[in-house]
């Protein structure tokens, strides 16, 4: 069972991670903007490089969006009093696991089954 002090620390950690993720999402969104395909302004190699950079930025944006959803879900579980329990088997999650990944939703056994 997680003490209220530990829960408070984990909630602060989740809130800080969420704030950073939201900031990172804004930056990633700027880099994922549409690339100009006008060859009179940019050479073919430069345009190809810009398209590759845009694709990497879009991928980063997708990963950050997934992270945001996981962090928000963890904060919702705290609000509902369901935090720290495996979403599949309902056993208590190892406090060390939560310390390393506060957004964890599965115990190690259920994670191995997936």
C-alpha cells in the first residue's frame, strides 16, 4: 500500500512530467509543420532533409502524445483512488516500479503476459 506522503510525491512527479510533456508537445508541433516543396527556394537535398526532419518531429509528437495520455490517466487513477494497483489483476504495484515509472499500469507479471 502506498502512504499518503509517497502518493503526494508521486503525484508531484506526475504533474511535473505532464507539464514538461505539454511543453515538449508545443515545440514538437512547431517542428512538424508542413514543409515547403518549392524547389526554387530550396534544393532537392535540403528539401529531402527537411521532410526527414518533419517525419522525425511527427514521430516525436506521437510519442509525446502517448506519454501525455499515460500521465493524465495516472493522475485520474489517483483522483479515483485506484492508483498503485495493476489494471489487469488488481494487485498492488511494487513501490520501486512506481518510483521508476509513476504512470505504470501493470504489475511485472501482467506486463510479461502482454
